[in-house]
C-alpha cells in the first residue's frame, strides 16, 4: 500500500512514527531491565567484599567539598586511621562530611584487604544508570528505524511516482471526460 494523497501520507506518517516509538520503547525497556539486573548482580558481588568500619580522623577535612555519589551529599577527604581486618591498623585518606574536625569518628567502607573502597551501589544510582541505558538504546533504535524508513522511501519513491503516472495516463481521460488521442468527436463508447 502506498499513500498517494496528502491526508493518506499524513496518516501513514503517524502510523510509522507510532511504530518507531513503540519498537524503540520496547528495546529501551529491555535494555533498562538488563542494565538493572546487571547492576544488582554487581552490587551484590561488591557488597560481599565491602565492610563498614569506624575510623578516626587524624587531620581536618580538606576543602572544597565535592559530590562523590548521587545519593550522598557533598564529601571532603581527610586523613584517618582504622583497623581491618581485626587488630591490623591501617591509615589513609577517606571520604568524610565537609568540615569534619581532627579526632572525629567516622564510618568508612573498606575492601577485604582493609583499603578504603567505594561503598556498594545504591538503588538510586542503579535506577539512574538503568534509565540512561534504556533511553540511549531507545534513541539509537529510533534513529536506526527512522533512517531505514527514509532510505526505503527514497528508494521506492521514484518507482511509486512513475507507476502512479502510468496509471493516471490510463484513468485520467476517462475520469475527466477528455477524449483519448486518436478518437474523434463522433466516437461514442455507448
């Protein structure tokens, strides 16, 4: 089916756009779910090797604070000491709330070796990553589909118009009441 009138082309265009959006949303939803599930697995794995310990700052928090995680407020860094594993004293720079004074006890995340580590992922981080992945995939799929539609229309457009011209040459004289070439005024089809 090839639309020939502007109204038909408009309806056909809306159908094509609707199909493109629907397919892109389906791919985006699948991608978002896949990213979410991968994030859950990665966070579980990371959580198995992360431990919260109490550390004591040995210096004042440095300025300026920076946002380190989406679900955490601004953070600064300060020198601190802690023990992990049990009875093994460690020291290093850890993330602390801004303006944390020297000698303050703070909770920090460490890995199995006792080194400062990033905490397990949060639900909000995973949600944002999943959303971004889904939107990215949906955008790429929609762009590819739209490109394919444009290429197909450019490829079949001239052929469709030529066929329409040939058909119109046969139908127009009868439809409009004009005489055909080679027929005279006394010719009557009845």
